[in-house]
């Protein structure tokens, strides 16, 4: 058996086509969705993520503003910038690219963003709302994963989901979103003993660790759905996931590739959240 590929690239394109229409409609009502991005320092990976976000905004007609600031910016100065963006009427989404330098508290920065403009979905208010099933900005990578699973009409109710990884931005929230969809969720992490006892029982396996090719067909059951969140560079500098795609695709029923899987969906859901924020803003105005 060879698995059906869930192409995040194709799904993202489809969604972005629809978003283009949405932004055109909003523009006719006098509203241009606006995203502000703050990049601290010159980390090449962060620079490339931020450029990709800017390109995506342009593609679908979202106004974007990039503020590239020196790594020596103080925490206070950064919080001041966020405060200004919180008050700016033409900005509906604020994103501070992580990670931040050690002298700046990520926690303080995330909490300084107005939850109504927190399109990354990292603010504790949005995380809390998501947990109790209230309307919230959902964190983009987990949101994209759920959209990918749903795009193939894969049943979630009653299914056993195993999530490997428990970070605040991927592992924990993706498990929560899948729980909200009535799946039974198990988390594995670095202290989990005999991890394959769990992974072999998974109907849906979500791998978000950051260790190249750590999961292969031997860790899965026949017909599992495999979502590979990992982004790693191998020795030849090529992008690879946490899953050994070649071996896993022979046993899985559905699988996401790397690249072209979860990655393009993350940015797409950021655009989705920005448009949603602009729509809410417009509703409040009228
Ligand atoms: P992270 O914060 O480093 O978390 C990694 C998680 O993996 C932790 O919970 C850790 O457990 C667990 N872990 C580490 N070694 C393990 C092992 N040997 N066995 C089981 N679990 C282990 O990483 P992240 O931010 O969640 O990102 C995970 C991966 O996804 C990375 O490759 C990242 O680049 C990628 N990513 C991709 C996207 C995208 O859009 N495609 C977005 C975000 C992240 P402990 O908690 O016990 O330490």
C-alpha cells in the first residue's frame, strides 16, 4: 500500500485563492486587512520565515508592515512598539517573530499583544479560549494540521491520536484541537518510556519534535494517518521531516510530505487569522 499524500502546498493554494476574494470584498467595504511583523535581530531562519509571510500577504492583498529592529533593542522599547501597534487602526494582526534574544522575555512580549490582534494565537487568553472551546485565534501550525486532516474527510471522532512533542506552539495545542474534535489524545515527549508502544496504537500520529527521520514504518500501525511537522536540514542541507517519508508512506493511509506539507499551511492560517481579525474589526465599527 502507498499512502495518499496530503499536500499542504495544494491546500494552501486553494485556501489563498479564496482569501484573495475575501480581501477584495473587504476592500470594497473600505477595509484593508493589515499585518505588522516585528523581527528582532538577523537570524537567517527567522528572516526567511518573515519574508515568506510578507510574500504571502502581498499575494492575497493583505497590507503588511515589517519592522526589523536591532538585536540590542531593550525589552521596554519592544513593548512600546507593540503598544503602538495595539492602538493602530490599520493593523489587525501583530506578530513578533520568535525566538527572541535572551534579554527579552517572550512571555512578556506575547502577553503585551492585544488578544484581539494576536493572529499567531499564542496569547494565554487565546490559548485558554481554545482550551474551553470558545471563539479564539487558533495557533497557526496546529490549526493548519487540523485543516489538512479535515480536507481529506478523515474521521477524528473516537480516533486515537498520538502527538509526539509538547511544545506550547505545536504539540500541546494540536492535541487540544484534536481533543476538541472528539479524538482520544495521547502525548509523548522526551521522558516517555517505550514510545513505540504508544505510536503503534495511533490511528493518527502527529510528530513535532525536530529530530530528522526519528519515526519510520516500524513505529506505526498499518493504515495510520501520519502528520510530519518537523523541519530539519540533513547533512546535504536538504529539508527533511521527523518522519522517514519513504518507509512510512508504505504503511500509512495518509501522510504529509516535507517540504510542501504542514509548512505552507502555517502561513496560510496566519493570513486566515488576519482576515478574520479585520472582519471582526469591521463588524465592530458598524
Ligand atoms: P520544541 O519546542 O523543541 O519541542 C520539541 C518537543 O519534542 C518537546 O516537547 C520535546 O520533549 C520533544 N522531544 C524531544 N526529543 C524527543 C524524543 N527523543 N522523543 C520524544 N519527544 C522528544 O519544538 P517545536 O517548536 O514544537 O517544533 C517541533 C518541530 O516542528 C521542529 O522541527 C520545528 O522546526 C517544526 N515546526 C514546523 C512548523 C511548520 O510550520 N512546519 C512550525 C513550528 C515548528 P520535552 O518537552 O520533554 O523536552
